[in-house]
């Protein structure tokens, strides 16, 4: 695939992913954040936007490299499906966290999500080490995110601090 085509495909997939995330999160992001009690190691809301942007840079890089340099092999197909699953679960997490306001469910989803991201890394290592290593910062972040989700759930799980709309 040409450079331009690979860029357009990667950009299109990321735009669809971002739109899906926005739709699943809804308009309650700031009000929900205002209601929650956060662990002391929580970044401010604007930092989450930066993390989200970096997430899409990583997804774009992986998808671009998939479409630019390889294609059609069973392992390529698995890698492409896994990156799509990662993006879909990210949107599902937004729904569970922001719309359903289920902090425990969002925390629980972090474990299979991380396993799928690790499977993507292992798969990419087989044929595109650069794409695999592009995922490493996000894998490191997932350890923090899982810990953050646990802390957030614990701080907000008592009956007097249940979130409701």
C-alpha cells in the first residue's frame, strides 16, 4: 500500500475510534470528574486529554505500519483485529465509566484490556518490531491506569460516596 493510502487508512480508523469514544463517553465527562474523589496520584483532567492524544498517535503508528509494510498474512490479520479490539474496548470503557458510571466495571475491564494489548505487542514483535515498540509506552501506562482505576473505585465505593446522576 502506498504511503498516502496507509496514512489515510490509519487516520480514518483513528477518527472513527475517537468519534466512537466521544459518543460512548457522552457529555457528562467534566460533571462526573467533579463528583469523584481521586487517588493522590491522579493527574488533572487536561492530562487525560494529552494521554488520549498520545494513545491515538500510538494507534495511528501501528495501523500505518500494518498497512504500509505488511498485509494479508494470518499474523497481520490477527494484529489488525487486535488493534481494532483495543480501540473498541477503549470506547466500551468510556461507556462503562462515563455513561453507566460503573467504576468497578471500568476497573474490571482494565484487566482483559491489558491482556489484549499485550497480545498485540507479542503479535507485532513477530513481524514489525518498530510497531511493537511504539506500543510499549502505552503498555507501561496501562499498569498505572489499572492502579488508578482500582484507587478510584475504592475511594468512591462506599455508600455515602456513590456517584449518581
